[in-house]
C-alpha cells in the first residue's frame, strides 16, 4: 500500500481563451461554455515539450514531499503525447531529473495517471525509495486546429505525485481498472494521420457510465459508500460529464474538484493537476477520503480511493 507524499503541477504560460477561438473558427464562447464548461486552456510554446512539463511537475511534487530525485526508485510517465516514438519520454525526464531505478511511459490516455498510480503502488514494496508518477501532455499538438469539434476541448500541462509506502493505513485503499478495446475507434489517431478523431457524443455517453461504475466498484472493494467521499477528483474532460457522474454517484458539487474551465482536457495530466491545486488550496486534509476517477481513449478507465495524508 502507498501514500501520496507530495503533489505538483506545471502548465505552459500561454493561455488560449474561447474568444481566441471565436476569432478564427465557426464557434462561440457561449457554445463552448455551455457544452463543455471550458473558458480557457494552456498551450505549449514552440519548442516546449511534454518532457519539459513533466520535469517541472515532477520536481514540484518532489519538493512538496521534501524529497530529492535520488530518493526516487521508479519513474512512471503517463502520456498520450510522447515527444518522439523512441525512446520513451520517461527516459528524458529521468535524465533531466536524475531519478534512480526504472523509468517508462504508460499509455492509457486520460486514465493514465490513475493506471500509473496503481502500477507504481503495486511495485513499491520491492523498490528502494519512492515512486514518482507523472501525467504530462502536449495534446494541442495532436488536435486539428481547424476542427471546431475537437480544437476547443484540449489543453497542455502536467501533474505529478510522489508515492511512499504506507505505515499507518493511510493511502491507496482500493482501485479499479478497465479497458474496452472494442470502443477504440471512438477516439483515435489513425495510422498515417496526425490528428485525433473523436465521436464526442458516444464518448460522452460511455464516459459517464464507466466513471460511475468504476467509482462504485472501487468504493465497494473498500467497503465504503459515495456518501463518505470527502473529495471527488474526476478526470476533467467536460463539465457536463463531471456533473452527471457526480450526481449519479450522489457526490455533491462542493465535494467535487473542477478546474476544466481553466485548463480544458489535459488527458493524463488532468487528475494530478486537479489534485495539486486542491492540495495547494487546502481542500485536501489529513484523513480525508479522496476518490479519483478517469476515462479515456481505448476506452480505458480507472479509479482509486485514497485515505489522504502521509
Ligand atoms: N462550436 C459550435 N458548434 C460546434 C462546436 C463548436 N466548437 N463543436 C461542435 N459543434 C456543433 C456540431 O457540429 C453539431 O452540429 P450539428 O448538430 O449541426 O451537427 C452540434 O454542435 C452538436 O454537436 P454534438 O457533438 O452533438 O455536441 P455535444 O453536446 O455532444 O458536445 C462535445 C460535444 C463537447 C465534444 C461532447 O460530446 C463531449 O464532451 N464529449 C466527450 C468528449 C471527451 O470527453 N473526450 C475526451 C475523452 S478523454 C481522452 O482520452 C482524450
């Protein structure tokens, strides 16, 4: 079992607002706000890479945990937007940060961070030191800038968490992971193409269902109910998906972390960015029950129930 000993995040400086899209696409701030809840997103500068965001978020999480890269015995980088096909982007991040032990990329799209959390947690008992799990993306590079149905949805950024073995029952209590590859065609970059294609309406429908089912399975495994959840941190894809899932779970709005308005969908980075912001705002208190749930291309999904504190 593992505890989250520190969290951190990094986003590019450049903001792109809905008004910026209004100026060059057939869309409106009102449409984007009403259908998605997104007001602005961050976009990586020319030359700013997934690895740069990952390194900054990883360093911030280590600082938050009071640890150094030398204390890290495993680096897991969840990303759908690696800098190049070979080697893994994790190799560059390992080199820049100077972590020890293995380093690999994990591809589970927007569920990637929670997948990474579970994988690293399971390996922790056999590691010397902590595990660093990072979700980092430059998604705006795989979105067609002229396609209004996808361009407005995504943003760039990174978030990270440092895992240490639990000594007092705090930490990861239960988890759930799934994949339905028969739905892969709903959200994909086809071979030979540069930009993602998405059946938004069908992804929406399935997203609400898998988030609710996965969160409920996780709670059941821990012998808990949704009413006991203090803070719900869902993947930030669309405000309407978040609201629908939280409402079906019976988790009130004031216990649900939402920042999709400021960052859009940052895929594997969205949950750790939301966690880092919630921690910085003092929303995550020692002993609280925190529920994470993500879904993404694949389709993949994963949830984790954490007793907060280290
Ligand atoms: N501005 C104005 N109109 C638009 C825009 C836009 N930016 N985008 C689409 N439209 C139009 C469509 O063309 C369509 O017009 P039509 O009726 O004339 O054909 C109309 O708006 C309605 O389109 P829908 O797709 O039905 O709109 P919907 O309410 O479903 O919202 C959205 C679309 C926001 C994409 C929604 O379906 C959604 O959020 N889906 C989930 C997407 C998601 O979560 N993806 C991430 C998965 S995670 C990962 O792995 C990356």
